[in-house]
């Protein structure tokens, strides 16, 4: 009987795919997890905003929470997608993005990426007093 490659139940060893011939980087073996992709959306949105308006994010901390806390009061029937906190004594301005409500609203990963970018731009516009167009939100439709 031939020796099995999967000895001791640890799975196949070594790479399953070679490097991408065009980039030279290894081909990813798995899709990023839900949390990894959401964090990537937030960081890329912040990079896009910094490319358009470099000083817009100075003095603003952007954070991610899974869901809004119940002790936070919000109006209406809808769950908030984010929150903005004004700067106070010894505290910087903060934008909090709520992961689950945004994921629930998006139908695809591309839509989630757009929604995260739009949410951060809207909250940053509220905090800084800059227009949405100045922060990189000029390509939105009115019905989005």
C-alpha cells in the first residue's frame, strides 16, 4: 500500500499553486474572511479620502464596531450605520463605523465597499464642515 500524503491528518504540505506569472506574487489560496474584507474596505476608503483631501483625516480617529450599542439613542426605525463624535476636552473627533448594519444593507462586496466609503465621507463631512464633493463623493447619484 502506498504512503499517504496526508499523514497524521495535517493536510497537504507545500503550496498548491505557483506564483502568478504576471505579478510574481503567490496566488491566494482562500478568499479573505468577512472581517478582513470589511477592514480592507475601511482602510481603502480612508486612503481614497487622503488622496483627494490629504488634511481631511487629521485629528479624526476612525474605528469599527460590530453593532451599535443599545444604550446609544437613535431616532427612527432604522439602525444607524455609523456615528460621529465631536472633539471634546482632550479627545479627538471620532467616526465609528458599524460593521453588521452596513453588511446587511449591501447586496455584494462591491456595494459594501461603496457603502463604507460613502458612510465615512458623509460622517467626515459632518465633522469637518467640508462638502461631500471635496472629500471624494462627487460620483454619487442622488438615489444611492
